[in-house]
């Protein structure tokens, strides 16, 4: 006889007192608040559409084939699918451009910060070197 390991877990789920009328999927797992809109934003438009150009080509070919066989409705359906994936592809490109622009601006900010810091360090080093040279010159003058 095979015993199932998950039976104890399932049994415990049914014994919970906090269940009330909600099913297991309706309960928030980590007590998240729904006040922010992050739950409804798509993380990346390229979710599972990495092959959008291939799908556009496929549906355009199917639409061409359907129109040549005389089925206008099926052809229009395929063209709508191709249009959808064209929009997905455009959304991917906009997302990439936006991320590139953000990275570029961040890199520019970092570069300006590093140049200002390096200028400040150079000035401090120059002042120290000048001060050391002055003290060495004074010591030589006093020694002579």
C-alpha cells in the first residue's frame, strides 16, 4: 500500500480555524496590501512572447493562405493575431528603449559623480603636495 506524504498537510489545511468561507487560493499568502499598483503592472512585456516576430510571420502566412482559399473570416482572424503580436513586439521594443534610457541616465549620473569626486580628491592631493613642497623649501632655506 502506498502512503501519500501530502495527506498530513491536506488534513491540517482542513482543520484550520481561520478558513471561514475562503478557499485556499483566495487567502493572501504573505499578507500583502493591495494599495500599491505593483500587483497589476506587468513586470516585463516579454513575458512569454520571445518569438513574437516568428508568430507574426506565421499568422501572416496563415492569413495569406486562408485568403487564397477564399475564407475571408479566417484570414481576418489570422491578421488580428498577427496585429496582436505586432503590438507585443512594439511594447517589447519600447520597454527595452526605456530600460536603456534609464541605464544610460544612471551611468551618466555615476560618471558625473565620480568626476566631481576625483576632481575634489585631485585638489586635496595638490594642496597637500604644495604644502609639503613649501615646508621642504622652508627647511632648506633655513638650513642654508
